[in-house]
C-alpha cells in the first residue's frame, strides 16, 4: 500500500490530474478500494447556526454583508433548535453534524460559550461534531476539543496565487495559522476548497498541492463547486466543466488516499450520472439534507433514490463498524 507523501510538486500533480480520464479514474478507484469500502458514502448534515452579516469579502459568499443577496440574517440560534436539527439529521442517517457561523473569527464571550454547549449536547446524541466558525486561536481550539469537537472545517478555498482575487480581508497565512491551531488541539481537520471560481487548472492543482502537503493531511477534504448566488461578485461566473471537477476529485483521492473526499456545495445542479462519476473517482462523503448553509441541496428523497440506484450504502460511524 502506498505511503502518504507530503512533498508533491505541481508537475507531479499535473501529471496525475491531466492523464487520460479513464486512466485517472482507474488509478483513483484502485487507491479508493485499497483504503475504503468502495460503495460506502458518509453523510454529514450542515446547519447555519448564525447566518449572514459577515464582515469578510469572500466573493463567492452570500453571507458577506458587503453584497446584496436578499439573505435573511439570523442571530446565533438557540441551543434547543440546534439540537432538534441534529436529532433529525441523525434520524435521516447522517453521522456528522456540522455547525457553521458567518463569523470572521471566534470572539471569546457568551456566544462562544453557547457554541461550546451546543458541541457538548450534539456530541452526547452520539453524532460526530464539526464546527466552522472562521479563524480560531489556540486556546479556543483547545476549548472546543474539551467540549468534544471531532472536526473543524476551515478551507483554503483556492491556490495561493489566485486567493487574492477572491478574498482580501484575510490572508492565506491566516488560514494556515487557524489550521495549525486546530491540529495542535488534536481536532481532526476538514479542509478543502471551491472550484469554479474562474481559476485555472493550475490553480486547482495548486490547491490540491497545499492540501496534500500538509502533514498530517486533512482527514476530510470538501470539494465545493461554486453555487452562484445573485448579488455576489461571482454570480455570473461560467460554470466549471463537470469533467474538470471529476479530475479534481480523482486527483484528491490519489494524492490523499486515506482522507474522506466530500462532494460538498453544488450537487443540486449535477445529474445522477455526474455524481456517479465523482463516486467512481473516489468521493466518499456528501452533505445530506435539503439545505447547505443558506443555499439548496438535493432533497433527502432524491439522495435516497440516488443511493439505491447506484447501490451505495451509508457509511457507519467508525465505532459501529469496528
Ligand atoms: N465563515 C466561516 C469561514 O469562512 O471559514 C465558515 C463558513 S463558510 C460559508 C465555509 C465555506 O463554505 C467557505 O470556506 C467556502 O469554501 C464554502 N462556500 C461558501 N459559499 C459558497 C458558495 N457560494 N459556493 C460554494 N462554496 C461556498
Ligand atoms: C464546506 O466546505 N462547504 C460547506 C461547509 N464546508 C461549511 C458550506 C457550503 C456553503 C455553500 C453556500 C451556502 O449554502 O451558503
Ligand atoms: Fe464570511 Fe465565511 Fe462567507 Fe467568508 S465564507 S463571507 S468568512 S461566512
């Protein structure tokens, strides 16, 4: 079985990414089958626990206060409401519950205390917990770990060169610093990016290089397809070719063979066939439930039908399968 590498060059990744599609899929499938049960797909459910009015300028994001996106902003949700959603997610087969807040960073105080409490309560339902709350310092990461947080999501989004075209209010290094704080607290890292921002193939390769060369590699790698939201600067962006997206997923699987690769935002616009190709390319996780944070996701019934048609099974929690 291949060893994990953290010294990938862009040329090496390009050689993987740009090979004939059928060879690429075969290589990805081979590694996928060495490391996972090929027909199991993990399901996570997202909930926006604090929506909109975000001070950052991420040009893809409907939650930035700088753009006019018709979004209803929402204060931090009451814990009971979050718990209800987590219970419903568990009932519908999700093993992980991910709580997202439209914050630039975490501020110490009552709101953070409330999030810590949410993590404890969701954890006690027997689900894996994940938070995505923006930037985080070392102490805050340790507090989340103590509360039982399993994963922290913080994306690099794109290549270091393209990053400044997309976000100006925080740097690539800020993101790497937060990821280091999450790691040092002993929390699993969920880190990926977005494709379809108008970036080049070299930028997608650059993002994959940054992800794979982290040591350890992120346990979970969400690959988002841009959801174009009216009012954001990227609302008119040309859609990324599906095969390029599949190549990105297959390359992620090959260079990060032990990570979970998640089909994240953008599934609603994709056909069953496109998603089947992505599963063949080694994707083994999805966001389930009719809403992502603020935008629509496939209905639960639709996903159930897709799983049935493709013969996919829900991946159990690690302890359940042991
Ligand atoms: N505010 C926190 C942050 O930025 O880290 C947490 C929430 S933020 C919405 C989480 C991630 O969602 C972003 O890093 C980005 O990758 C993804 N995202 C946001 N808007 C998106 C969109 N329109 N299409 C695809 N992915 C999107
Ligand atoms: C991630 O990589 N994708 C999720 C999750 N992490 C937090 C968020 C997708 C958001 C899509 C746009 C929205 O619904 O607001
Ligand atoms: Fe704010 Fe996160 Fe959206 Fe950026 S991606 S505008 S930080 S909610």
